């Protein structure tokens, strides 16, 4: 680029910095002092000049001894040992038990002051009393530690023998001195930079065009500073929703487009709504503490008892569990209400579905289609495909004409819109659905089929206690976190909730 043209690209801070540089390396502190600019401004100017090929930089790292918080305080006031020494000059002798009160020191300072003076052989201890043994010159002269604090900051490699001894003594005491690694940057002119620095850099150029300048024609006859649009600029990370929330919003829009209404509910539930109402036996392994998070010492309320047993959900649920409802044998055991009262963190969002069924019974909303997306909690061993906390998308279709083929249609359509052209649907078993199925997708990295969720049609043991008669209900519960990992390139579910700010910044936006 033409040298005269290059000058027109220089910003005010570059013009202020360039003349202070030479063909030899200078530190940023020296440049800042010469130009009366702060170090941060000089660093920015050097960065701009380097991009234009006008300067070169070199960096080095060195260890520097600096004052700590207490070091600053003691430098301003005095070290505890000096305080004790001065009091001994005044009082001649002090009881060891009274050092703290007489000198105004805390326990730690009193111990350190006594130990330091004793180590330096400046005091004697007899019969629990502390007295001076130092010569007048020893008292008047500053100690090594005092002199050392006055010199700081210093480079560690440049310390003299006495300074090293003082540092060793002070390092054992908290927050008086600190040794830190500091990065030093040196800057010098290139041959092109030298030529530019000798040119006239005092000419002022217009940095920006303001409304006032336009109205008053203040720009006429003046020159604008040029901007190099090819130069690299810092990447800006704008605010955005967490990628999981983006996917949740999109999944909600799919169900809404298919005519579903959203249902919500509590994350904390009783065993009745999570298990019993869903025809899960009270001795089923899924109800053990190894699988479920229970809230210790808490019991919840069960549905209100009814005079009409045929219309009582509690009575009908007991019948379904023990046997004798619509020809079902149940689980052939005595159902216990106390177990059903236990409070837990819901293990699935199907508890929302079964509560909604009871509500539909009262509102007589037939047919009805509902969905939910919410957090579930299970006492799982955490690995790449399992977590103790995850999002599930739930759905029910209540319709006397509902059938299994419709269930497959809803699931296939949902997965297609979520970006899955190929899924595997296979027969499965769940206590509360019959027939039942599971949806799998093949994981390209781990080379295995991964279950995304289960589905089926609610058994009569679930629907009769809710409606008083069996009505076909399509139901599903799909693990949303597993569904979205492929799109975001996540091969380990543990990465979903790590919330690494650097990864979140780079995570692509949900688009389907």
C-alpha cells in the first residue's frame, strides 16, 4: 500500500504511539509513559499497528514479587514485630500473656511478632516476661523484611541475597507478599514503520460523521480517516436462548401444529400418580430407591374417597392393582395406601397424562389431544447415554376411535419434523400400555441402537379408574435430550448440562 495512503488509515492512538517507538524493543510501560496514555490504550494501538505491518512484538514471562493485601497494610503502618519492639523500648518488659493487649495485635500477629524477634535474638524471655536484649543500633535500624517491603515490586531473578532471605521469611506468613508470573510485551518499529513514523502524523481527520456535521456542512473541505475492512475483528457473541430451550420451543410448535394442547404439572408427585394410577405394582423394581428419588419424611394426599365406589378413582385403582376390574387379574397382592402416599421426584411426565385423563373425565372433552415437555428425574448411573435429570416429551390422544396405526403416525411425523428420516420401531413391554413399542435411532459414533422413548395404548387397568369405562388412549413418552443430541453434535448426554460458556457460544442455533 502507498505510504501516504497508509497514513490515512491510522487512528489517533496509533498516531500518538508510533513516534515514541524505535527500531529497538521498548516495553509497553515505557511507551505508555512517553505518550501519556494508559497501558491498555497502548496495547490496542500496538495491535492495530502490528496488523498494518508497522511494528513487531515479542513477549516474555517473568516472576515478580509484589505486596499482598497485608503487605500493603503493614507497609503503611508497620510490621507486628516492629510494633512489639517499639512497645518494649517504651515499657522495658511485657508479660507474654499481655503482648496482644498491650500492642493491639491479634493472636496470630502476637505469635509472629514474638517468634520473629526471638529468632533475630532481639529479646529475652524469663519467668513469662519479655524484655529487650538488642543494642540501640539494632533497634533503630530497619529489619530486612521492612527494607524488602519498601522495594517491592521486584523481579524474582534480580533479588539480592538479603532480599531472598527476607522473601523466604515473609512467604511463610499469609498475604504479605505474592510471587506471580507476569507477561511482558516488547514492541519495535519495522522498516516500514520507521518510514511512517517520520512522516507528518499531526493532520487531523474526521473519525465519524455526525448529524450536526451534516446540518452545518462541517465535513466540507476536510478529510475522512479510512477504514480497512479486511482487518480481522473480535468475534461478537450475541445473547441467545440455551440450545436445549431452543429445541424445546421447536418441539412444542410441532405438537401445537398437529392440534395438541399443552399440559403442565408438578415435578414433585405422590407415588399414586407416578406409579399406582399407571398400573405399576408396589413391589416393582422401578419403585425402589435405587431407581427413584424419594423425599424423606414426606407423605402426600390421595384422591378423595367417593360414596359411589364405581365412580371412585381410589377404589378402582385398588381393584386394578389387586385384581377384579373388567376381567383383569391385577397383580394379585394387597395394595397399600401408605406406599401410594410416598412423595418423589417424578420419574416420567406420564403422571401429567394420567392426571389429565381424570380431568377430561370431568370436563367431558372427547376427543382430546394433549402434550407436555418437562423434566424427569431417575436415580441412574450417569454415563454417555443416561442422566439423573432429563427432558421428556409426553403425549396422549383420547378418542373412542383411536387405534395403533394412528399412534405410529403421530410418532413418525414428530420424528420427521425433528430431523429423523429413519427410526426403528419395535415391540416392547410397559406395565401400563398394551400394545407397546419403543423408538430407537442408530448412534453413528457409539455404533449402537439408542432408545429414544416408549409408547403404546393405555390398558383398561389405567383408563377404567379414570373414566369409569375403557376408552382407547394413545400415549407416549420420548426422551427429548437424546433426540436433540445428534443435531447439536453431542455424543455424550453429560455435555448437555455442563453449561461450558465457550461451547455454548459456539453451539449452533436450532434450525429445522
